[in-house]
């Protein structure tokens, strides 16, 4: 299985947001950054679908990925911030094909750590981790850890 763990792009600042945290949208710059980074990542994507958190900032990032990569999009409640333990996430991934998961920190980083049999990874906004192997505890290897800043710098 190829698994791309993608953290949502920059969203409205928590301290400036009066609504529910789940409703915080991407900033205009966050949307532009997501488009630039995701366009550049396209050659690496070996997925059958994009699964996303229902939270607005993740869903909006996932919609961009789905459109740019021509992949079907599916909302997964367990990808909402704090909704699932890594063990529950492993159960959701069992038997799935190659995927892109769009979600939040620290959840994605903790899931990556469990899959790698290592400490949690830190995923920056609009950054991703590319893993390959079996979706079991310690069953995957890290192919690449790509912060958005690095992706953009490599593109020139």
C-alpha cells in the first residue's frame, strides 16, 4: 500500500476565529499554497482515492487534491481532529487500497509513528508523509517527508 498523509493547508488563525474549530476555513494564501504544493506533488501520487476529515480546512484541502489528481473524494468521520486513536485508524485502513489521507495534527503524525514503528512525525501545514507497506503497527516505511516549504523550494 502507498499511503500519503497530507496535513491541511494554512487555515484561519484559531485566536481570530469565533466559530467552531471544525468550521475554520483555509486562508486565501492557504488555498494558493495548497494548489501550488499539490500540483507539484502530482507525480508522486499513486493513490486510488482521497479520504478526508469532515472539518472544513481539511475538506477544502482534499477537494483541491481530488481535483488536481483526478481522484474520488470520500469524507471519513474518523479523520476529524481527535476522533480516532491510531489503533482505530489502523482498523479503517485494513484492506484499503493506495490512499491519500487529509487531516490534522497531531493525529496524522501519531498515525505515521505507529505505522512506522517510530516516534510520531511532525507534519507541517500543506506538508505530507509518503509511506509504503502494510497498514499495520510497524508495517510501513517512510519514502519521503515533504514539508510544503521543501516542495516549493525544489520546484524553484
